[in-house]
C-alpha cells in the first residue's frame, strides 16, 4: 500500500488565532512538542485532535489538512 502525504496549515492557523504553540497545546490537551511536530508534518494527529485544533483556531478541517497530490516517479 502506498503512503499518502498530508499537508497542513496548522502553524498559519495558530498564528492567525494569535496563539503560541504552548497556548494551543494547553487548549487541546497535548504538549507543545506535539504541536511543533504536527506543524512540521512529522506527526499525524487523531481526528479528535484535528477537530480540537480546528475549533480553537476558528478554521475547518478542510482549511487545515489536505492530501498532497501524488508525485510521479
């Protein structure tokens, strides 16, 4: 099975919501490091965490996350 790449705009949404990584982490119940990893696209959050991030950044899931188009070999 081929892996898909998921893009995100969590950092942009967080900044637009005027939140630090720590503030967003506290709101959604994770560590600051987890938020940093999500922003760096090195951690795939659960759907529940995605929804919580969207709620606290006043965005939708579609605005935050998407599937990257496949790259041709």
